[in-house]
C-alpha cells in the first residue's frame, strides 16, 4: 500500500511582493493570517479528518447494506410454525448493528477531535506549527488504518466482519495527548 502523504501546492500570494505585504498586514491587523504556515496546517488537519469521516461513513453504509441483506435472507417474517427467529441469525444481525455503532463512534471521535486553541497562553507553552504537523502525521496514520478497514470490508464479501479499531483508538488517544501541555512539559 502506498504511504499517505499530503501534496504541497505553491501559493501564488507568497511571491506577490508588495501586495503580499499589504494583504498580510490586513490579516495581522484583524488578528488572523490565513496564509501563515500554522493556519495552513490547521486547515489541512481539518481536511484530512473530514475525508477520514467520509471514508468511515462509506464503510458504515456498506455494513448497513450488508445487514439489510442478511436480515432479508436470514430473518423471515414470523409464521405460526416459526413464531420466533433463529437465535444465531439474531445474534449475527446484532453484530452488524454493533459494528455500525462502533464505526459511528470512531467517526464522531475523529470529527470532534480537539485542535490547538488559538490564544496567547497556548502559544507560550507550545509551538503551534510543530503541534499541527504532529497532529497531521497522526491523522495520516488514522487515514491509513481506515484504508485498511475499507479493504477488509471490500474483501469480506457478505461475511460478518471482524474489524478491530484498537489501533485507531490508540492513535486518537495519542492525538489527544499531543495537545496536552502537561504531557510534553
């Protein structure tokens, strides 16, 4: 599998000379510079996490479609002769549901992952650019895990999936500890 990397796109405003200085002055006057490295990294981090969430949504939809198919084929309507469904079929359908809930929980954790706050206190304790770069690297590792899960789902056919999310949960904890001022003090 090729390694996930970000491509760099040159920014035309960086070579704009006087215009660049004027625009930068306008942004700094407003307290925000959209062209600074820290803000580019912050935006990249958000883009990566949004893409990861889209991929997880696709996986969740695929698992949901497989659950629907499984229920249609293995859990027929009750009849007088068979008023209760087969216990193993119900247990399998519940595993599909649990898997969808787990994927949704991971998706929510990725989407709502904390980011460095933009204030003077934070800037005193931590270099925002270094922290944002570290968060992007962790997000790329999470993306790699999601790509592996997508492959497992594609290769599983209609079988019940046995996906593990422990590596992804560990990366989310690592991401959270990267933002802790106390962890690197």
